[in-house]
C-alpha cells in the first residue's frame, strides 16, 4: 500500500477502506509518512469529504491507538463536554466543575489554542503549578477525587489527533468538517464517556463561520456518535462577537472565576448554564433541561462550582489560592485603552479581528510549539447592542511588549462597528441537535 494511492483515491472522490485509513493514520503517527504527503491527503479530504462509514472508521482508527479509559469503577455517569473553539470561550473552566458539583463525572481532554481560538490547556497553565499533562492513571485519580479532570493530549492519549491537529492548522485544512468531527469524537472516546455535549460555534470567530456549515458539523457529530453507540447533543452558539468580555489566558481564568462567584458577563453565564444543564439532563434522563438548569444555577450561585474548581486545581498540582488572589496569576505590565470615535450603538464586534489582535500581542500561537504570553489580552467594556458615547472606552489591550501594539490597536478599532440605530438582537443559542 502506498500513500500516493490513497491521495488519488480521495482526490477522485472514492472511499477509503478501514485498512487504508489504519495504514495512513498509524503510519503518520509513527513518523513513517512525511508531512507533505499527509497534507496532500488531508487537502483531498477537505475537498472530497468523508462518508459516514469512512468517518466512523477514521474516528475509531484514531481512538484505537489509545486504549479507552476504563472508568467503570468510578461513581456516577461519565459525561463529556467539548467546544469547537472561539474567541473568549472559557466555558470549560466553568462547566466542568459545575457539572461535577452536581455529582456527575466529567473527564476532559483539552487542547491548546491555535490561531485566533484560545485553548483551555493554555488557560489552565496560567494557574501557578497546574499540571495539565497527566498520565491516564493520574487522570483517573483526579476524577475519582474531584469528579472532574482536565489534561492535554500526550503520546499516551490520542497521539494521532495531537499530531494531525498541528498539521491541519499548518496545511489550511483546519475547517474540514469531517476532520473536526473525528478530532472531537476520538478524544471523547478516549475519555471513556457515555455521552457528550458539544458547543458548535458559528460566526466570524468560529472554525465554521457559516450557519450551514455549523449545522452540518453539529448533525455529523450526532449521527456519527449514534453509529458508535454514543450520545451527543450539539448546541449551535454564536461566535460573531467574543464570548464574555475577556480574551487572553489569565484574563479568561479571572473572568471564569468571577462567574463562579456569582458575577461574570451575562452571555458567559447563560451559555455555561445551558451547556451544564444539557450535561446534567443527559446523565439523568428523567430530568428536564429546565430543572437541570435550575440546579446548575443554584450550584453556580452558592459557590459549589468554585469549590470544585479549587479542588481540581489542588488535585492537579496548582495553587488554589490563585482563585482568591489574582495577583498570583500572570498580569500584564501595561494597558492601552481604545475609545469610541463617535456616539451610537455597537452593531458589530468582529470576533476574528479581536482574536487576531490578541494573538499579535502574544496571547495566541500560529504553531503548536509557539511561545505565548499568558498575561496579555483584551478586555471589552461593551458588547453588541450597547449604546455608547463619543470618547467612551470600548476596550483595553493589556500587553508586555509594544512591538505590535499599533497594528493590534488598528485591528481592534476595525472590529467595532458603530451605527446610529440599534442592531437586531442576535440569539446566543441558535439550535440544539440530538
């Protein structure tokens, strides 16, 4: 079997056999297939797609390189959560502890940020001492004690997806719907979950900018999961403006903590409660989503979620006192305020521009091995629909180096559109597929 033959098969819109998929994924993971051939094959998949049968085989082949975690001896249902990624999306930091506080086990393999989308792994690593590279044994021990654990991918956990993620980003195939779906599902299979809730973002700051593509991804996740005897609920949510106010790793940890203290931006809290409620209802099928949301609201309001977050941090080697003393987190040395050039209503905040500006200042990476500055980022003062006066602050850029400040400032200014009339209200949650 030759890689060139596989490239031509998919180029000509034919289907792979399971044997051919195994040959490619195992060979590439072992380093036997060069990046240039693997990139060509991924590009062929990007244009020709994968059938449902191919996607099941592709996902199972990726996950087969990692023995599925046996969580059968842990109490309660095991429910996962995943997001397709967006600007300011820090819901995993809230939802994981919140659902664990409801007595549900929440295993989470989380990733690093690439391009404009932030990564949960980077956010966690802004907490002093936090260990996000757990062995399967350590991962299970944290789950047993805290009910929630968060770890990055390693050579032991879904190595094929870890390697392909970097290649997809570098080869322009990151938006491929079947490759996104297989990446998500292979990680969740490795986690050993019984079901999962996936937050599928749509809009300028999402991998799938068009609603039609987001819906196709959401439906693909539900359909393929059923074929693999797993339950998936896909929640399509807005990513045309950043979620919450903070964009940047330590800044987003601070905002997540504020939400778990009973504050935080309205959209962040609303989405966190929706996702948590869907997970609780999945674990307890006799419950309605509404009653699950009431429980989640109570656990968020009474400090139970924050208590669980502290426990998670401590169990994974971090300093839980950072939750109460933000000065222990990375903090930028300088701030630059951007003001509105005129009065009116904020009609648009391009999430992609905000995310790219944060990357310019060092908050994100273009490659998986790029160094990032955990302290820097952008904090919005207003959201779409707000009435604003000329000269009023729109947002602040927090930075340590001035090198790209002027370029980032222009990008942020371009992200904000001010109109004379209020914009139409956009929903935060568009659709739920299950």
